[in-house]
């Protein structure tokens, strides 16, 4: 695991003040202790507006929640039949909390740019994309733990890192499109229920 942060080259065109192209160089910076924001620092660096201090707390909590959910899903695969229902309930609770945190993050982002309903929406919100980034970061971290003496694991890590870099790049471009008014966030209504009536 490396501590070298990713470097982002921003191509600022004449059309507006926002970068049109973001090129990710170097490897990702992961800080997994206490869910600190190192897992998403490179994504935040590519966003075309100042970061809100109120954004960092739900981001940290989202990463910590997803880390606990990852561990619970590992436990349920190893559990005996009598243990499975309790772990499944834990996973449902973590998943519900995960979606609450995504919505909280999206509300903070939505306050940053206008919502012109006449432009096409993104396929997912920035909160959802950051949620996927947290899971991809966990996937890289857990796969890295298998690398020693396993050539196939090392190859998987390289592929996962490239996928993660692509996701970081996509988030930066999506934020640029939102900030410039070319795109809008999808409608926020959440329809999936996690065992809680009315939610």
C-alpha cells in the first residue's frame, strides 16, 4: 500500500473556468484508519469547487460504515446457520445507514449547484459515486492483503487500481458537468426498503 497521493493534471479550456480533462497520475492515497478521508482525497481534489468542511464527516462515516458492512458480509459467508439471521439484520441496518449517508452527502452537494430540470441527469448522484469509490477502495485494500506470494492477486490489484482511477476521473468530470450546468443530479427519491416501513 502506498502513501503517495495521486496527482491530477487539470486542462482548463477557454470555454469556462472548470477543467475539461482530468488525468490521474501516480497511485491512490489510502488512509483506512478511523475512516479518514484519504480514501477519497484524490476524488475531492478533482472537484471544481472548494470542499465544504461539513462534507468530510459524512464521507468518513460512509467509509467506516461500508468497512463494517464488508466485514459483516465476510462473516455471513463463514457463519453457521444459526448465526446467519442476526448478521443479515446487521447488514440490512448498515445498508440503510449507508443510504442515509449517501443522501446526506448529496444534499450537501446539491446546495453547491443549481438544479436545471431541462438538462439531462447523470446516471447516479455524486454521493452514490463516492459510495462506489469507498467500496472500490476497500476492494483494493483487501486484495492487496493477498498479494504476498500470489502473482494472480498482484494482477487483480493492478486492475482494481485502474478501475478505481477511472472512477475518480469520472467523478471529477461529472462534477464539472454539474457545476457548469450541462447536467443535473438524478431525482433523489429512494424507493428501496430495508425492512423499515415507510423508508
